[in-house]
């Protein structure tokens, strides 16, 4: 593969330009861009002061060059005026309107089309910090999409996923919340999400046979919010290095 292989993501539009770049080498960032490192290795900038984008984290860059990274997700907010109109772009709909989704139609939670960014090899135990370093590679189909919710929206407590997920705040301010039970009164963690921040550690716990368990959790929108879900869907029987059971 050559360097700087760029894939535009299918939810790019008038308001947000989104792309996935593989085999990154001396890649220029000309305008203010949220840069997400979805890998279990660090990314590096080409600056005199040593600058790192750690594994599974993000930052906001402008007028710089990314020296090296396995892959990156790049999101540029190109228009903020009436940004709520993003939900009228192609493929967006209320979550409750998506086929096969059991979700209340009166909750104003909107979802963009989902796209597979690529196939990544990462250590899920390291990702969940059940290991101090990556040494157990598995293949994952990394799927991404945007969400939109207006201010003061509870986006529904849930605890079921058959994948690992992290989230990146693109616009506005919200939080990822954990609960002891399926009850808003049992909130015990409120992780603030501000523009450019990625939830570095997924809420899920990794078990053998590529199974995951989650606490009760939800996204909450303090303001009108747009965020990105980054889902790591396991490719079965893809263990490559090391072994954990």
C-alpha cells in the first residue's frame, strides 16, 4: 500500500468533511481539524517539539504535518451556521425510524449513515486497559457514524453491544454517563465530552471468545451536539499475536 491512502466517509457533507487516511506519512493539516487515532499505537507530528497523538485518542490540529501514523480519522467542521440542518442531509434519520431498531420515535436522536473506515488490527485488552501494553492482535471492522441530539437530550440508557466502541465529540458539549442500574437516579460517572475529545477507554469489558459486557450507559447532550461513534466489530477467529483467555 502507498502512503496517505484517503477514503472520504459517506456522511461527509455541507457541514462536516470526514475522511479516513491509512499509512500516514508527512500528511499536511491545513485547517482546523479534529484528528482521531483509532490505532493501539501512537501517531506523531512533524514539529520541533515532540508531539504525540496517543492510541485511541484525539486532538485538534491546524497548520501542521502529521509525520507518522498507521491510520487516522479526520473531521473538519466546515460550516457551523444552522448546523442542526445536518440531519436533513442524505441518509440521516431519527434512530427510531431505522429498520429493525427498537427505539422510541419521540426521542430526538438522529443518526447519519454508517461507513466502514477500514480493517484494523488492535489489542482489545489493551484498548480496555485490561492489559498494560498491546500484545494480542485481533482484526476489527471499524465502523463510524455521526449522531446529533439537541440540548438537554437523554439518548437512552442501554447496556448491550456486541462490539467495542469509543466516541469523539465533534460539535457542542455533552457527556458519556454510567449508571448502576437502568435508572437515571443511579448515575455514578459523568465523562465530559468537549469538541475534539475522544473517550479514550471504552466502557465495555473484554471477555474470551470476542465477547463484551457493558455497564448501563448513555450519551447526554448538554448543548446541541454532534459526536462520532467509532465501533470495533470483531472479525471472528482473527487472533494473530499472543493469547488471552
